[in-house]
């Protein structure tokens, strides 16, 4: 069996018994969260130019991007903003193309993380834009190391969306040792 | 050197191709045969029935994408335009990623060209255990030969470095290994099969059977989602579809009505059961959408001393069946070993790491080789497969759980792959599992695998092969269709795709679908010509 550790199974320093209340599934926690906090209508609509991502989701993925993809630190700020913008568009396009069943699950996860008190309990992060790389990595590490499949699933989907959205972009190719489309063929076909 | 675009030329010469996104008013289409889905099953059926002189309409939910748009050889474009759910399709719990095509040609437009005949033990198992008739090795031989000839299937004898790792490992260990037959003609050996072949060398349905069907008067309608079959008194009376907008996802509000003497469902093992479920097709024995098989795939990653460039060259050319039939068709789970190509995007999904680990592993990609195991599911009771059901909007969801029996197979597959990679000279190896780390010796890796939790979301799981859910059997209590693909309760409905398989195949399934469809569509054509 995987080694059990207190660190791996607690969130934001909370012991496991408190964590259990939200570990049984996102749905219950979400119902609870929205009942406590509520959500403004503008926060529930896609950002202008996006089909799926709400304002809070954009903040989350913008904070996750440099934590998942360290390469972003090698770009100057202007370039980094452009690349993160492209990553967000890839993530949005992917989520918009998902079938309803998957969309609902992802939406539950993102809505849950958009509720500040629940976010803090579940991830140890107060505001996404203030978290920084180490705190975001610690959040993902805890979720993926948790004994709760729901959190493992959430951690995996956030990592996968963030990582693939970068490595699907040509800007990633030098950092993956990929020279790009096989040159002789590409040149022949496109000449 | 410009590559001629088959469709630009064909449409100019009068092919009947309708893009649903351009429709502004309701349409009614009439045909002898309406085929829903243009992949391995629908493509072959369209050619055979058109050549038999029948009027065919071929309906495809995805868009028509042709070599003109494959010229960029770009992974992001391919993922977003050629795959179901932009490459993000997954089982309902998100635990297993599903790679499945979604454009004219279906998965044949994006698959890696491996073309195996249905293994003899699989055919024997169907006859003995599932009351399937007419598909013995001898029965199928002429149909496989026909399709192999039609699609130029031949052994590929020049493995790239990635496939050579598998070959070398098997040779060192004395394990069975063989060259893979591929359906290519004039292949440039670039490795871009998964993004749509830019030189029309892959003999997908897109460039082979569908053009012949169109030359013979068939009508192709793409970007149309068939919602329902109407039926009464054991007959399908018509089908209704919704045209999709340019995004290929949202309905435009324009409806299509399709009238035909005979209907063929060929949307693959997720979309075909979903269509029949939405249609309320009779299912007196509760077989519809049940026993869905996926060849669960697990992987192991190796860093090699030599340059691999796992993105270049024919993606699959070597396979090993050493662990596939150790106990015949039943017994502990068998698996086939192959390699996947690794481009940066899909590679990031396989690595499933972040931060420092992702950065280092991505940078090592040119020296990375991966081996995958296709687990042969559905042959014993302990491997019941999954189930297709519907979301609120009628879209499909696939439930798939891994039993202890399957996890035991996963563990053995990990062990085999890692042993093989070290035998082939790997410096460091790790399984694609969240809790695994790189090990530098076979012994250390073996100990790590023994301790890995065999759980969803910890093991990284994929599938690219969807089968079952409309299984064939002569016994209506055991199958949705008979051995010829005819629906047991609806007289003028056939199913011709991977969903008719009573078990998984035990090899990449495209040639199994081609051969079986050729046989069944030929019989259907004769019957309809009467």
C-alpha cells in the first residue's frame, strides 16, 4: 500500500477528521458552500471571449500555470502573459468541447474552488493571485497524495489541463526537445 | 510539392457533400441505406453498399477535415479538430482518458495504422462462449484478405528508435515479438498519423472507401448529429438529426429528417449505444450499452542512452504477444505490448507530473521511450467491462471500473514493461503512475511496483479502443444484434462498428471492424438488392 502520512492526508494543516466532511464528494461540499456564501451572477458566467471559464476559474488557472509549468519563469513578463493567455484559451476550448457529463464534474470542482472559505479549507490558499508557485504546488501535492479519490481526481484534472495546455503550444517545443514538424516533410508539403 | 486534396477535387467533380453548418432550412434526405458514422464500420459499409448499386447517405457528427488542413502537422489543431471532446473524452469518473476520433473517417483518420486480423482465439471464444456464427478463422479469411488488399496492409519492416526498444528488449529476453502490418500506401515515415496524414498515405476511410462511395453516388453529410431513430412495429421508420454550427458542437436549430429502407448504426462503441438508448430501441434483455470493452492501457516510461525522438517515424511497427495468450482466451488477464508515439502535448498527459518533475521529464523527451500494454478485457466473468448511459442532454457517458482481476493484470503488465525496458538498455524507468519514481535497476523497479497502490487516479489509464455495448450473438438474450449485425428487435437496423464485438479483440481493432463489416455489409447488400 501507499505509505500513509499525516501530511499527505491533511489539508492546510487541518487534521483528517475535519477534512472528512468535505472528502466525501464535491457535490455535498458545494451545496454546503453555496448555501453559506452564495455566488454573484457575474461570477457564474464565462469571461468575455471564453466559452466555459468563469472569472474565478481564470484566476485559478493563471495561478496554477507557473506552478505546473516552471518554464514560464524563463519568459519575460510580457511573453509570460501572452503564453498564459494562450494556455487559458486551450483550456477553455477543451472544456467547452467536453460532453455534458464531464463538464458538470469539472464545473462542480471549479465552483467549489471559487468559494473562498471552502478554497482555504480544501487547498490552504486564500486568494489565487496571491498564492505563489510554492503554495500552489503544495495544494496540488496534497490533493494528489490524499487518500480520497475525489481529491486525486481533482488534482489530476487540474495538472493535466495546465500541463497539456502548455505543451500543445509551439512555444513549449524547445523545452521538450521537439524540433517541430519533421522538417524535410513539412517543407516539401508546404512548398 | 503540393499534395492534391482529394475532396477539393472530388467536390469540384460533383460529389454530393453537405456541410451541416451551412444549412439554413430543414432538410429531408432519402436513400436506400442511411449510415450513421463514417469510421471503420461506416466507411467500409458505404463503399460496399454504393458499389452494390444502392443509394447511400453517410452521416457524420464531426467535420470534414482533409489533407489540406493536415499540412501544419500540428498537435493542438489535431486535438481540437479531430478527436472526441477535443481529446478530453474520459470515463464518467475521469479516471480513464479516451482517445477516439471525431471527423469524417472517424478514428481511422487519426489512428496509428496498426492492422491486425482478429486473433483466432478471440474468434473461437466468440463462437464457443457467445453463440456467434459465421465468423470462424476460415469464414473471415477472405474478408480480411479483401480489406488488406483494399487498404494496402503490409508489414512495416523499418521500426523507428522507439519501436526498436521494444524489439531489442524482446530479443534479449527471448519474448515473442512481431512486425506490425500497416494500412499505408507511399508512407513518408514521418510519424504524424495521429494528426491526420498530411500526405494521404494512410489508407483511412477518409481517403479510401468514402471517396469511392462518393464517386458511386453516395451523399456525405457532416457536422450533423443524429439524435434519434423513430421506430414502430419492429421497424425503423426514419432518423432525425440536428445540424451543428461551425464549432461542430452546438446545434444550429436546423433539423434533418432521414428516410431509408435500411439503417446502419456505425458511430463506435460509445456513440452507437447512446443513439439506440436515446431512441428507446427495444432492449428486452438489458444488453444495450452493457459489457463495453476498452483495452485498458497502462504505460511505462524509459530514459534511454541513445536518442529516441519518439515523435518521429511510423508510430507503431513492433508488437509483442508474449503475455497475451498464456492461458488461452481465459485465465489471468492477457496483454499486448506496443509503443506509443510521444509528442509534447500527449506526452504531458502521459507524464502526469508538474513543476520540477514535469520540467525535467519534458526536457528528456528526445531520450524517452514508452511501452504500453493493451489489456485484453471482457473474456472472463471477473472482467465485465463498462456501461454506456446517457447524460441529461442525451450525450453519452461511459462507466468503467477495474476489478481486482484487471488490477492484477495491470501489475503484471507494469512488471513486464519495466523488465523489457531495462533489458533494452534503459538507464532509468518509471511506470506511468502517480506514486512511481524513476528507478535505475530492474530489481529496484520491481520492488517499487509491488508496493504501488492499484487504484484509479493513481495509475494513469488510457483507452483508444472502444468495443462492445451492442454485442452480437445468435441468442437474443445475450446480444443486441445477431452475427450479421442485424438488430434482434428492429428488422431494418444493423450495427456495423466495434460495438458488436462480444469481447475486446486483443489487438488494435480496426482491421477486425473492416473485415467483419465487409462480410456483413456484403450480405446486407445482396439482401437489399434482392
